[in-house]
């Protein structure tokens, strides 16, 4: 077990905290280029760091996940899969190396709203967009202006606002979640770069997936809270992914940080979730685990496993592909660019042979299953949002003129918690899939935070 030193800010006295729990997933399950939501059955477009149930594969279903023999997260009853793009460092000579995580992934289950229901059994969600390379809004507009500008019902704006970063320095006061919107290439983050993804929490009540893996879900009016839009009557737990990348390991070496999508700006950050919960346990937890501290052990519905136990849950990659580096190009032939244009999709087979950038599936020329480009339906790339979520340029322009860009967000407030953790650190060879791991005991100080909201 690991000790905790909890230092709760006096800000708690002025805030109404919502019930929530933090789910630690301190060891990645696998690092590989598959995505059973976006590209089921084939090799994916870019490399993901995966956490969760050991049944994870390119064809996995929610039922498969529930039958996993282990999970790389702390709660035994949750075999869900959680994955995000991996971050790489590109040296000044052009060599690419995968970054390690600091403390793995932390998943927040935030119980916000009324009459919260468990996820539908087979729910799949993607938050964020791997092809995005810019923002079409001023994302720092104060929330009090959102409704008047039509932004509280604009799903395109809310989706972009739900992606962010934090440059961590535990010697200084904690910053707000989603506080910056691009990778801070010119700053050293001594305690890591925290990539953050907030998921939609309003469900249409009918579909467990949709053609773009997003349209069956919607964000409430303030993105992380508020009212659900028309057509999305059911509130489910709000998921918030935090992944801390050890960028400090490359301090002073030059170069730049790049997501596995080829994006050096950070707008392509995204998260995938596939439900693998035991449904009855999740339902009871939603109804009874009302502690506002976020400490997962406070929920008696859960079987808690030690970090030593769940960190042993790893699987081998399905692909014989180099993903760790050093290497000269990203797996999947994703072009590295600082362009702000909506990106194409890299297309390489598992041997790294470039078969072009495309938006349609490409047949394998070998006995291997290859990705080619995407299982995106053609309509995804050309999908035009509904009127409620359309991009309205004059509204965005009005917002730019009306509100100072450095306005402080009055609602997404964090209360710092310091947790001292004894955990295993994994050092991995650069040859996949034969991954060799060694575990050493060391201390990591990781800031966590309570997500609380003001009365309004």
C-alpha cells in the first residue's frame, strides 16, 4: 500500500464540492498502434498509451473487457479501457523517442448533475480530435459570457474547450485544469506536462456509439457541468483523463515534443473510453459513494488492489512494430508538422511501409492486417455539425472583441491535494513486442486536485 499526505486547501470552505473518485492507473497496459473504437480490426493510425482491462485488442468489445483477467487500474470491478496518444520527443537531429509517464494515468469520475445513471453497458466515446491542429474560438472566454454568445450550446466550441495541458511545478501554486491549450515547447515543466481531456456527460439514451464516436454524447452547458442540451436527456458520470508526461527528462536538450499524431501544437490531444465496468457495481457506486475527497478507497463498493498488484497487469503488443525509438519517423507515417490545417491521416503497414495518406481503408498486401487509413466513414471528415453545434464565425469574433483573453475561469476550480506514492517504475526496451520491464521502488510526489464548483 502507499501512504498519502493530504493537504486540502482552505478554499474548500468556500466551495461546494461534488462527489467524485480518482481512479489511479499507474502502469500502462501496452503501447501500440491500435484503436478498437476508431479503427476496429485493423492497425490504427497512431500510437496509443493504453490503460485498463487486459483483454484490450484491435477487436475488443465491452463484454471482452469485462472478462479480462486483470486491469492496470486500481479498482478490480472496472475493466474499462482508457487510451490516449503517446507523446514523443524529437531531437535536434530528428530522432524520435517515446516519453515515459509519471504515475501513469489518473481518471476522475465526477458525479455532476442530477439523476446520474451508469454508462450504457457497451458505451464507446472519443473526446477530442486526432486530426485537429488549431482552435476556431477564443478558448479563454469567461464562462459567464458563454450563454450570451451562443457558446453554451455550441458543441464544437465545448469539444475544443475540453482539451488542455498543465505545465507542472510543485514548488509553485497549482494552476487550473485545462489552463493552457497548446504544448509549451519553450518552457521546462519540472514535474511533467499534464495532458488533460474532459469527456461529455450527456447521453442521447439510445446509442452506445455513433458514426463519429461522438454524436451520441454531448457536453453540458459549461462543458464540465451545467445543463444537458435537448436530445441528450441522460446524465452519466463525467470522465476526466490526466496523463503526466516526463518532459523534464529532456530539459536542456533542445528539440520539441510531438504527439504520435504528428502534432507539435497539442490540439490533437484526445482520449478514448470503452466501458468495461461491472454495471451493478458502477450503479451502486454512483448512488452511495458520495464522499467529496476523491479518495477511491473511501468507496466501499470497490475492491481496491495495491499498486504492486495492478502494475503487474501488462500485455504484449499485437504488432511487431517499433514504437519506442530512437527512430526517424513516427509509427503510422504520421507527418510531423506545425501546420494549423486540419490534418490528413498517415497510412503505413506494421512494417512501416508508407502506403500514402488517405481517408479510406486500404487492403493489406501481406498476410498482416494493416491500417491503412481510417475506418472513418467518408462522412466524418465532411461532417457538418447541427445548428446547435455549428461554428458561427461572427459569434466567435464578437467573443474575441468582448472579453479579455486572460480572463480567469470562475467555475473550474481545483483544490490541490498532495499524494506521496511508492510505486514501480518501468523501464522498457525499445524493441516491440518483446517488452522487458524492471521494477524499482521510488517515491513520486504527484499533485492531484479536487474538482469543485462555485455556487452560481
